[in-house]
C-alpha cells in the first residue's frame, strides 16, 4: 500500500475475515455519513440563541456532473463558543445512542463536520467524521484540526432585504478561495454565521458563493438555553493542510481506503449492482484554499 494512504488505512480498515471465510461488506458509491454512538462530552458553554439554516451544496451525480444536495444546520451561539453541525445527523445520533424517536430527514450525504469557534482563544476547531467508518471499523472515526479565526475583509453594500422578518444588509467578501455574498441582521447582535462565516456586525442569515453551488438560507431562530458540547471521539489530530490533502486523495482514490482483497463491495449508484472498474467521487469542496 502506498505510504500516503497509511493514515486512512489505519482509520478505516480492520480485517473482517473469520478463519477461511471472508465477509463481504457492501457500501454505496456515494460517501455516506453515518450516525454515531454519542460519547462523553464536555459542556463548553450555554446558548444565548440557536439559529437554523437550510444548506445547499454539490454532490456527485455519477453522470459526469453534480446534483444539489441539501441538509439542515444548527448554529448554537453562546457567550464564549459557537457551534455549527447537522441538525438531522444529531437527531439520528440521539436515536441510535438513547433509543429516542426523533423525526429527521434522512439523506445519504449529511454534513460530516462540526465547527466550533472559541472566542477567547480566537480559534476554530473542526471535527470531521470519516464515511463508513462505523461499518468498516466498528466505531466512528473522527479527524480534528485547529485553525486561526478567519479574517475576512467584508465590503458592506447599500443593498437591504428582509429575511425571516429581520432587516438585513448585504456584504461581499472572499474566504476560502470563494467569493461570498452574505446578508446579516444588525438587530441580531452576533458577529457570526453558519459554518465559518463571521465577522460582521450582526448574525449572517443568508450566504451564497459566486458560483451558486454553496448556499445557506435562514430557517428560524430560538432563544432557548441548551448546552454547547464537545464530544470526546478520541479523534486523530492533524493540521488542516494535511487533512485537506488526505480528503482529496480519498475522493480521487476511494478504493485505496475502502477496499482490500475484495472484502468491500461497492454498489453502482445507477444500476444498484456491484461496481465494475475504477471508483471515483467528484470533488468540489467548499474551501478551495
């Protein structure tokens, strides 16, 4: 096996043979984020408010292009910490862990990240779940990295709009290699937004990149108090640059990470039969740099 694939081999693959027999594990061609048994957690803060968003992003349609995927995001806003994560994946986690019966919208490609902003430390912490790891490894595998707080130079325009009943002002800026158009609400005095977007004098309620491939749409707000927690996944810690290189290799050469000696069977997204030939997943990450 190639040296640069060693990390994911350790994360994702365990022998699944028993004596002379080999168990075949079937996975989908499109990467799937699976629910996890929630581990012990540290409470970092309590929320001042919680905002909800519809998040639209590109997913490989395995027909030479992309289709539009959608997930729902939760943005917890506290005095010291904010946290963005998949609303439905968290409900699925709770159902799996505690036997709850929360209703959620099932989709294959739920958002795999949790993003924390620590105000006093001026730092972001990002946790990323590895696709299929609970099936192949027996437990959920997570990569974690820290990065400095984004310093986006926003240009506030004269455009105004009403979103969710809040007066919003339009701003333009560049972050992560993409040009962003965002709308923030000065009456909601939180200099944050979904994902990593932040730094304006009001909560960001709408955002889209210049290509239109990535969009965040405000979907409601609550003032309920709830804990902002950091789960102890025993993550593999690395630099952001190393993670980005590793993630790209995973998309370009997924068989190197999910297959060995025929023990993993991949189902074609169109024929629903075992995939023949090389397996790749088209890649258009939200951060280009």
